[in-house]
C-alpha cells in the first residue's frame, strides 16, 4: 500500500519535471470525508487522492491532448473476497484527444475521442466482477464566438464496454451539452444524458449542470446532478470555491447528495491543493 503510493508520487514528480518546460502539467492532492453524517448507519469514509493532469494544445491549437490520473486511498477498511480487512484503493484514468477545425473566423468544429476508466479497483477486489469500468466516447463539438463570449454545443455517444458485472450487456447512450463561456468570467454548462441500451435502468439518465464565476483570484460556483428518478436518488449539489495565486490553487467543496429523495441527505466535504506548470 505505502509502496504503491510512494511509486505513484515518484512517477508523477518525474513526469512533471520532464515536461515542466513545455507546461500543461498539474499535480495536486485532495483529502475528504465521504458520508460525514453517517447516513443509513454507514461509517464515514475519509480518503486522500493524489492527482496528475496533463492538458495542452499542439499544432497551433489544432490538437488538444488531455490525460488525468487520480489515485484514491481510503482510510476505512473493508473486507475483501478472502474476508480480510483492507484499505480501499482505486484509480481513475481519463484520456482525451481532440482535433479542431476552423470554420470561418469565429467558429470551430472539434472531433473528440475520449476513453475513461471511471474506476479501477485495486482493493478490495471482487471475484465476481471486472473491478473496472471503461467508457469510450466519440463526440463532436461546435463552438462559435460572439460578442459576449463563446457558445458551444456538443454531442457525445458514450459506450460502456467494461462494466462491474462480467455478464453485463454493452451500454450505449447519447449526451447533449450546451455551454457558454463569457468574456467576463461566467461559465454555464448543461448536459442531458440519455441511456439507449440496455433498455432497463442500470445506467444514468438525467441532467448535469454547472455554473461558475471566475474573478482571476477566486472561482466560485456549483455542480448539480438531476437524475430522472429524483424521488429515488435525489439531487446532488456540490458547491466549490477555489482561490488561485499564480500557479498555486487551493479549493474547498462539499457534496450534498440525496436532496429531495425519500432517504436522508449525505454530506461529503473535501479540500485540495494543485500546482500547475
């Protein structure tokens, strides 16, 4: 466990110093507590999450590359398949490439390919599942610049090709996104998720929305998740405040899950720090 964490941090630092001169690298760490109110008699779950992000454009802005690696280590032990108590550990990996085509002086069409491993479970592993979730999403995005900022629309087709259940069918859906990035610091975005296959309710269908205002020093806003079955799952609202001093950023957020549902609200606060090169 400790060796894995040390190895992850060492690799992150090595890659950071290798590409620091080229910029585009962000490293950081987040710490938080899940279910701090101990809803449904479940214990609170403190965790720490080191992160590594590479985000940069090449070929005069024609090619965008993004890569993110998050390692989550939980401090509340859980039993594994052998009945031994182990610390939960998992990885999140997101890889994205986008090619931008200029359409006139103010419009851009982006062709995007993204592969996301939503959760790679290191421990405790299940003998009956894949211990990994893989989602591949081809997408098209159209951006148009106007006097008050950039407006954009995106259509994605997420394909869940690896699921928790080994016998699960291939998952397919559609995402429709509308957004506005203003010239005075306001950013608004809304995404409608539609599950096309399988036809049951094993996938997520609903609306995600975000609203943030950035002054340069302070960025404040919130993310909202509205599932199609609000009475069962409830709304999830996550306000977040980030303070940036040059390349250094410190943030605090808190997730309020289950709002408006028949169950109690789950409160999960977190703080983090990042440094960009």
